[in-house]
C-alpha cells in the first residue's frame, strides 16, 4: 500500500499542543458548563485572575457541524403530518419544547469554520467546513420546508445566504399547498382543517410586525374558502396596528361567505345549519372584537349585569353568557397586550410569559373613546342598511331592497345582529333594540304557539315547563341589561316601534329572551296606571294638583323612566290572549298591591278593575282544573277545605273590589256548566267550587241557595268534607242541611248495587260521613242514630272510639288554654292595679306639717294642690305579647 507519509493536513485553526496538566484542567472546566459561559468583555465586571478567556478557534470541534443534534433530541415528541407531500414536520412551530439554542451556542456557530488543506507531493486540495446555510439548502432541495425553517429559526444569527422571511413564506405555502408542486400530486392533496389551523397559528411567529406581509397573506388566505374564519384571531390589533381597510376587507370576506352559506327557501340539513351558526358566531365575534373598546366594555357590562340578575333570583348562571363574557375579556386583553415579541421565536417553555390576567378588564388603561376602532364603523352601518329594508322609515319597498342585492340575503338574522352591534358601537341603543326585537319576531327558535302553551302551563301548574339553562342557552339575555342601563322601557311600550305589521314589541321581546326572564322583568318594573286611566276622566275634570301629578307622570314615562305601567303592558299584550292571561296572573300573584290589594287607596283604580273582567274570562276559558271533583280526588281528606284553584283565588281577591259583579260571575259559571253537561241526568262537576263560593258569600242565604251550595259540594265536587263544613258554618239552615247530607249518604249506599253483599247496604260513604263529622265537631249521636238496619260500615266501632278520644283531647286542650288565659288575665289585672296605686310623698319646707296648713298660702306651695302625673304611659303594643285564646 501507498504510504501516507507524503500527505499533510493543514488547518487555519492549527495550534501548538498545550501542556497535559493545563489541557486536563480546561477539559474539566468545559465539562462543568464552561461552554455555556458568556466570554464577552465587561468593563464594569470585577477582574478575576482565575478566569481564562479562550478564543473560539481554540474551542472549535466537529460537533459544531451537527446541526441536527437539537432536532434529534425531540424526534420522539414530533408528530409528522401523514398527508404532507414531503412527509415534513410542520407542527414544530406551535409545539412546546423544553430544548432551545442558547445565545452562546448560536455565537459559536456564527464563527466561520477553519479552512483545511490536504497536501500531497503532486497537488493541494482546499476545503471549507459545513455551515447552517448548507444545511438549509440541503433541506430545501429535499422539499423539507419544515426542517429548513426549523434550522433557520434555531440558528438565525448564523444565516449568511438565506433570508428567513423567504423561508417562512415557503413554509406557509407548503402548509397551505400553495407551493410549486406537481399537478398530479396537487389533485391528490386536500387542505385539512389541521393544516389550515397550523398555518394560521404560525403567522404571528413568521410575519411579526411586517404590515406588507400581513396584507399579502390575508389576500392569500382569502382565496381559500373558510380560511379567514381561522386567521382572523391571529391578526395583530396593537403591535402592529394594521390599516383599517385590511380589517374591513377581512370582515367583508367573512360576511360574504356567511351570505353564501344561507339556505335557500329555508332548506338545509342539520350539518349545514350547524356550520352556518358557527360561521355567524365567528363573524359577529370578530366584528365586536375589532370595534371600539368602549363598546366591548359596554357589552361586558351587559352580560355581567344579566348574570348578576340570574344570581339574585337563585337561578343557575347561563353557560352561554359566561362563555361570551370570557371571549369579550380575552378580546379586551388582546387589544391591550398583543405584541410582536414572539417574532421568529420557537414556542419553548422557557420563553413562555405569564398572561396579564384581568388587567385588560379593569379599564384603567384602555381608552373609552370610539376612535380606537380598527375599522370605520359608519361605512359598515351604511353597508348593512342596504341589506335591511325592514328598517326603513318609509313603508314602500321595505321587503325588496336594492336591485343589485339578491333577495336571499335581505333581512337575514346575521344582518340584524351585525347592525345591532354596529349601533351599540355608535351608542344608538334604540336602533340596536329594534334590531334585536325584529330578530325575535322573525327568527325565534320557538313558535308563538309553543310559547303560549308554556304560558298557560305556568298559570295552571305554577312553574315553567322544562327550564334548563344549560340545555337551552339564551344568547339574547343581555338585552334586558341594555334596556335597564339605558332606560329603553318606553320603546317596549310603543306599538309602532317595529314598524312591522302584526309585530308587537312585547311579544317579540318574549320570543327573543324567553318567557321566564321577561316575566321577571315585567313584574320588577310594573307600576300602577297613569293618573288619567286611574280616575277614568279627562285631565280637565280633575283638580289642579291632580293635573300636575298626571302631567309629571306622563312626562316621566314618556321620557324613558324605568317603569312599565300595568295598563300599557296589558294593552300591548291583547294581541296574544294567552300571554295577556299569563301577564295578569303574574301581577296577581307577585304584585298584588297593584292589582287586588291597594294599600294606599280606598277606591280601586278603574283601569285596573276593568282588567279583572278580561282576567275572569281568561280563567274560565283556559282553566285546566275546571273539574272540581277531579281536582279534589288527589287531595287528602283533612286538606280539602283548604284546596283552592287559580280561579277561586282570583274570585276571593277580586270580587270585593267591585270590578266584576257576583251576579255576572254566577251567570257566567252556570252558563259554562250547562254547556259542559253531556248527560242531562248527570250533575256537572265543572267549576263547582267556584260557583259554591260565589253563592255562599254573595247570595241571599236563602234555603234554596243553601241547598244549591250543598248540592255543588256533594254532587259537583263529590266531597263530603266540604258539605259537612258548610253545614257547620251555616247555622241558620243547619238542620235541613244535615238531613240532606244524611239522606244523600244513605241513598248513595242503597243505590250502589255493586256494594251489596247478602242483602246488606254498603256503608262506605256513611262511614266517611262519620269520620268527617268527628273531624269537624258534629253531633255524632245524631249520625249514629241515623244508621239504618242492614248497613255494613267497616270499622264502625274503632272510628267512634277514635272520634270520642279525639273530642276528649280537644276538650282538654281547650280547658288548658282557658286556664292559662285566666291566669294571664289575673296577672295583667294585678299589674295594672299596682301601677295605678303608686303615688308621691310631699314634705313642707318648714317641717312635718299637714298640707291643709298651706291651703291659704298658694304662693308658698303653688304646685302641691295639683301634683304632676307620674303614671307611666301605656305602650300601644302592650298586648302584642299576649295571644287571644278561646274562652268557654
């Protein structure tokens, strides 16, 4: 073999060999981390003789040529995109990594490597070492754009021939499939959502504060359908602040794509509707996030106020409102803290900076002016006004719009929502409320018939049907907060506010927000009717003081006071009788002082008493428990006397006021009972309790009417308990009433052929009469003597024994209470006598002389003849500590 002695290796970094001891010491320092020390010179640092400074050429080794060493350490954590044409790793740019290149390592790689020369007897061969530019060029030649970008970002200080921005653009094109790829491969490649999200998330890192590149890539993303729905959250809003036209271009593109997704003639499957709703939410979120910060804070206050109302009423917080409030706070925080400091930085754990938390929501730094909007708000208002012909003041052509706009995109829900957001930004809250009410009128998820059915269910059952805030989130609950904070109550009372035929503001409000929430709102802001409607006359017929009060009340209500007069609300709800009935029932149950009690006036307002007539008609028309026998069948025997129905409660409260006459109620109930009678021989059970109450309390108490009331209790309500209690109350006709009750129970037992056994008469009903008589304190001896021969009453002896024991216990209780009352009475009388006998002792100035000695000298003792009263004043509430007990 040829000898290598003629060959020589020369290097520009060749140095004399150092001493062994000094070399070993330096190697030990290197193993303890000396390679990571910063060897820069600092004139302010104290000098130390122990520190040795070495040139980089003395520390250079072949490991510095291995640029893939850092990549290999994270190969186990990398996830490659299987759909990538070049099987490259694109996810490194958003993946958290615990390794990164230190500044010292980057400086070492920036030092040019040595030039080596191999000499031979016939030739010299010169060579340079590998650089990071060579490694990037090799990755680009292999179509591994991700690897090239990863190397460029790790050693960006070492680049000499390549531009990292160009590599970043190539990376985005490769991820978005926009690069120079063969035609057959492009057809097979499909842009997935994962790749689209990856490209969008990497734009802040790769573009930074370059506005021109942002403009270029926004145009590139806009050519991909749906790409801007992912990119808009990554666009900078502060550092840098892009031109207003660019934000407008993005919003216009988003809205155009939403319009293209609109179903034609209401057709569309569930998936397309779900995608459309997601796109609409994204567009509205972007519109709100890029608007004035003052509008963002206002929207946050609306949702916080609505959440506070829900918490005060003990209701569960709406998850939808919580998520919207969180997104608003994130948008505010981004408007305050967004920065380009992460430009060309890998997402290393060491470089993660803590979030500012709630600093963006305190409002101390952000400006409250409307001039900080990222786009021109008036231009957007004019843009959307052409797509909403329903908002025009003139009634001509309110459905058509312009000829250049398709009819399918006119008066859409997203247009109304966007126009409402823009009006909130412009502080035009009445127009925003109008848009939201039209959304409830035109695009409510529930039909009006379904809402009316739930309203009747609440009146009859006392609770709302299927209330679940998590399962049915309400996205428009904040509208209530907007009305309360900006005093828009008068707009709800304007019947021409929506300028749409058949559109009532209150009905649309119920369809928009929900039955339960609107019910609480109407009850909270309900006030008595104005003065004019209270007295039922004109203002000229009233006194001057009443005129001034009426004028002030009308002015305050018209100017937007937080009041909803009961008569105005009732007038607007007449278009929906079931909702009208529901509202009157709410006021009757939760605000009785404005409807049936009137603690501040002796004469009920005429406007309110007139509502009682409509309320009575609704109770009779929509009553669910009109069958009294059926409603009492599920009630315990001892509790039947306290059983009430919604109509019975209303009659007890409204009849004394005079708004409805007892004779009118009686005729109306009898008409309804006769209309519901299917068999002439059958006694109707409908409204038996209500009719019996009216006849008993507002009749002439004749024998005929007393027997009619008894028949209503026995045959209509089929309740022996109510019949017995009525016979006990009516002492004037008690004898004939008891005879009728006994005869009814005996006749019912004899007519029951099924209950006959061996010729015996069924005594079940008569046994119930004995039990009820014992509970009510009736004459049991008379009842027992009326039992005919052959009647079989199960458990007669135990019932009678229990009745006697119960009577004795009640008698003992009565005697004990009477004895306690007597003792208390004696104590009170003794105390009163003791207090009345107290006096005052008087002594003469000269000694113990009788008072008669000074009768002729009034100037000496002027006050002795009439001493001042020292008796203590008796408290008005003295006897509140005692309880009245029955006396025998």
